[in-house]
C-alpha cells in the first residue's frame, strides 16, 4: 500500500502573460506550468473568484488518510469520485492501467492526472509545429483494487502532489475529463436540432439556462461533435431510404433529373443510377465519347462509386455491385 500525506496548496501562482495564455489553452488536457510554486498566492481578481460549494470544500480538505481504504461499488464510481476531486483542485484525470481476470472481471484500475507520463514524439512533428507539452511526469493518482470479500473496490493508492500548477477554477470546465454530454442533454440536443435550431443557438440557450459557461459542462465543439456523430448514426439506421429521399428531392427542382434505383428480390436497394438534366443533355450530344471510372474506394457495403465522364466533362454517377455491362447498356439506351 502506498501513501502520501501532502496536500494541495491553495493558490495557482500563475502570474506571467505566458502562463495566462497557457491557462486559456486548457481545452484539451489542461495546460499547466511545470514545477510551479504551489504556495504562491492566487492572482485572480476578486470579481473573478469562484464561490466554492460545500462539496468542493470537503473534497479539497481530503488527505491521503481520508481516501485510502474508501470503497466503491464499481471502478466507474471510483473514477467519478476522483474526477470530482480533480475538478475541485483544478486538474483533469484519465483512465490508465487496468488488470482483469480471464473472465474479464476488473481486479484493479488506475486513474492518473492528465499530466502524468511524458510526451510521445510522433512523425507528425517533423511536418508541423509540435503542440504545447501537457505531460510533466505528474505522480498524482488514485488506484483501486477488487476486494473479493464483498466484491467492492478499495482505494490502496492515493498520491496528492503534482509537478505542475492547477488550472484556475474559471477554466476547469474546459478540461477533457470535466466536459461531456450526459444522456439527458443528448436527448435535449436531438430535440432542439430536429426543431431546426443551429448548434450555436443551442449552446447559447444552454449557457443562459445554466447561468454561465462554467456551469454548462460542455463546449460548443462538444455539441458539434455529438451532432455530427448522431447524424451519422441516424443515417446508418436508414441510409438507403435517406439516400433515395435526397435524390428524389432533386427531381422537384430539375424536371429532367433521372433516377433509377434497382432493388433485389428481398426489396433491398441493390444499385442506384442518377444524372441531372445537364448530364442527360451532354450524353445525347456526346454519347459517342464515353468513359467510366470504377477505381473509387468502396464503402462499407462493398459498393464502388463509378463516375461516367465524357469529352464535355459531364458526369453520370452510379453506385452498384456488379452487372456493369448490362446496366451500362440500359443507361445508354435511356439517355439517348
């Protein structure tokens, strides 16, 4: 069992202009200054100070002796506790080493400060400027072990000291482990987007309702990322219908738009031919000079994208699996 009885100092001591800029860059991991003076007084103006609630005060007063031996029902419960502790002290956490049995049962789990370890050098650094270093070999951590007597997880390691200064409380909400959308917020965002609200407007509403950016729990970038992922998942659940609906919508604005979906014996979409009026006109005039390219990358359904092109740079696009000769002949007859 490992212990450390030292506690965090109260101030952040970030006074220089460079350090101010680093604090403002805290969105990814929490940018902090290495080997900072933990005993320095805070330079936050009184009007900028964050009023701490009772829970935050309790968390900040915890010592190693208070935490070691504490039990949790799951590793996620332990993570939530350590993440709340980290927010109170102005740092971010990440999940690290995990040990499991052959049956997949977790026997131990380590959570560390996001500044733990060292920065990994990558090939990208040779091509573009390296990002600001956020790894300072910080030793702050919490580890839980499975207690088989009651199937709970007990804290056996809790290091308090950091090798860097904490982030100001007014910036903590930008740090990765303190950002995110819970299920209730996701459902709300889906409803708002379905109602036609823009992401920026949704964010403004959330900020207004929460009473400030630091109380929202997510950033506008988080909303954009969720909206993009959610849109992709929705399309994947009915992608064929979505594709057909999109192409059919083109017909209303183009009387000569041609759409030829082909279905298999199970009524599933097999192939799609489509062309706008300009492509059809070009085909009629320059159909004797036609080439098609089927070298485009295949998608998850193993259906290549094939582009038909001619001397007049017109395009007739289709996705299909096979029967190239038959479908090409059919398309040529229809367009001429």
